[in-house]
């Protein structure tokens, strides 16, 4: 067989995908598997978005779209940034892509040269590091330890920036920890970045509407307008409107960067599905009450899961401010063996044994750059969450 590309050797298959595959295999064998591994809302796409897609298809909105997004969606995104974030972007400062994921890849491809460092606060969403490598950059990490609520400390950020740092990627509320930043905390991060004008700042605000306990979401370009000319504000419809399958992401940023990103995208995929863009317009411009209603449900689930997992010996669960994940520490379970005889030497062993023996899928913290933890997604119904937590508690009680 002819050879595959060398760049593949650095690219990992996402651990949540691996867990999902094993979970489906166990389910196919007849086991009652509960998956807390996926980062996907269990709610439905709003009806008005589906209807808008239907109408767009019927009226012949089915031709190649402009690469950077349809005028209607770009206007809706412009309005969204004003309404939700107090940010003003001109239409040529906005790009639409195939999910937030493609926005991030477009940005890295458009800016990274070999040796450029992409600074990623850890724990981090699995894809950032692999995408940086694909774009010939070098991922570097700055630790956000649990004793600081998994948030980025200004002094740690300062120490991690080098002359080769090309990007800092911010993601609060965070996947996998759920940590979110207050305005004062974001301002402190901004102070550091003001001192390093060679660094681009990407803020992945995918979970902006999922913040709890009175915390107000803020985004760095609005918190510190002096940084706006080097900030890329990334967002999308996947998590907010339960539209993961429609693949709509967007960003606001400086015109030169947006144009370079659109050029990259023009050769990769061109513009995104016209039908999805019509649905996204309806989601952004339609009734927004759904967002708060769903956030209230997620908050109840977070409280439920944190409460139930507190009963699990060896596991300690930090209560996060946002997103739909908790990131329990499993240090107290290490060095033990499961009831089925599996040695628990690290968080991968823990997640695999939990899946094989109790049929609950989670993802090991190693995949997100901080161990020993597991990521538990509570984007699933209450009954499944109760049963899954019961099994996790039982699994921990049976360790010896
Ligand atoms: N950013 C974060 C932090 C995510 O968790 C995800 C999805 O899991 C994405 C981006 C990708 O979102 P999209 O579906 O818009 O590509």
C-alpha cells in the first residue's frame, strides 16, 4: 500500500469517540449502557429552526453559498454579538464555518508557521492540541489546577508566554471542567495579554449561555476593548441551540484575519450548507427563552450529579460554574482493584473498568491534559443520570 502522511502520527483519535465506540459495542451485546461521554445536548433543535431549513430548501436556496456565510446569517451573527456580548463587528469581520471546529482550524491554518506555539490552558478540549499540530504549530500548555477552580491564573499565563507564542486559546465555560471566569478574573488575564502584543487571542465561547449561580458570562474582547484587534471571538449554534448536526460555527475578528481564514476555508470546504445557514438565522433571531429554560435544567442536573457523586468513596467532585460537565478527581481510587479484578493505576484504567463492569461511559482526564480525573457529561436525562451515578458510587465502593 502507498504510504500515509507523516503528520498522521501526531494526531489522536478523540478519547470520547473511542469510549463511544466501546459503549456502542457493549450496548449491541445487550448491556444497558449509559453514556456520559458525549459533549452533545440531549435536547431537540428548536422547531422554528427546522422549519426555516425546510422553507429554504423548498424555495430553492440550494446553490453554492458565499464562502464566508450568507448575508442573512452574517447579519444575524452581527446582531447576536451585539445583543449577547456587547461586541460590534462589521460584516467583513465575521466568518461562518462548518462548526466552531472549522473556525478554529481556519484560524490556526491562516496564522501558524512551523515552531509557532499555541498556548492552551489545561485541562482543555481534546481537539485544540491536534488542530495546532495539523496547522504546523506546537501546542504548549499552562496548567489550571483544581485548587484554583480550574481557572487560568494571570501569573501562570505570564510565565507560559514566550516570544514564539502565536495564540492563546481561552475556553471558559470550559470543556472538560465546567470552570467559568468572572469579569474580574477575565480582566486580570487581559492585563497580562496587554503586555504581550505579539499574541493572538482566541476565545472559544461555545458554552456562553450555560453559566449558573448568578455568574455572568463575559468575553475578553468586550472586557478589554484594547485587545479586540487581536481577538478572535468564536461561537456557534451547536451547544446553545442543540444544533450539533447542522454544523454551524461563526467568529468575529479583525478583518485581515477573517479574510485570511476565509481564503483557507475556500480551499478546504467553501461555504457551509445553505440549509443549515437558514436554520441558524432562525435560531439566532427567533425566541431566545429556550436558552434560559434549558440552562436551568442543566443547573439542576449539575447539582444532582455533584450531590450523588459526593457519596462515592475516593472520588471528589468540584462544583463547576458552567457548561454541562463535571470533572471529578479520582485520586482516592488509584492503587486499588475493581470488583472484576482490574487494577486502577490511572484515570484511563478507571474509565475503562467503569465502562466494562458497570456499563457507564465517561472519559479519562488524561485525554484532556490533566489526571487523575474523569469527565462526566450531564447532557442527558435525569433518570439516566441518577442510575449512572448510582453505578459509579457502587463501582467506587467495591474497589479494594
Ligand atoms: N469548542 C468546544 C470547547 C467544544 O466542546 C466543542 C464541541 O464539543 C466545539 C468547540 C465544537 O463545536 P462545533 O460543533 O461548533 O464544531
